[in-house]
C-alpha cells in the first residue's frame, strides 16, 4: 500500500496504524501519539535526524490494551530542524515528520 499523507506530519503506512506529533512544529516539548496498536505485540517508538541517526528511543515494550500510546518528548538540546519519528507494532510500521523550532 502507498503511504497516505495526513497533513499533520503523519503517514499511515500499515493497516490502521497511525502516528502523529503535536504540537508540530514543536519547541521544547511535543507529544507523540500512536494509535491502532494491536495488543500483545511489541511497540517501538523512535526519533531520527535527517541523516538517519537515532536521536531518541522513546518507548519499547508491550502495546497498551486500549490500542493507543501517548509519549511526551522533551526535545531538550536538539537542534532546530526536521526529524522523523517511527512507530513499529509487530510487523507494521508508520513514520512521520516532526519539525523542531
């Protein structure tokens, strides 16, 4: 399936799995929300810079039973610019863009 751009930096790449960040653009803190998670499957949520280097590993563990994960990320000393976030749930993955001001 082709990715679907949602206008808020989120891409839906896998059946029902979606990840968003708000506010986006962000300054100081942003919240990443991953929805459509399948319970009893592992979830990984990471942030990368434009070169593909890992900037932050925000979550790695079991999916919440209610199917949604919310993680607040204090962007701290990360430079202003574009970043990518990635959520993996079992065999499904979703990626999105995040701009830090």
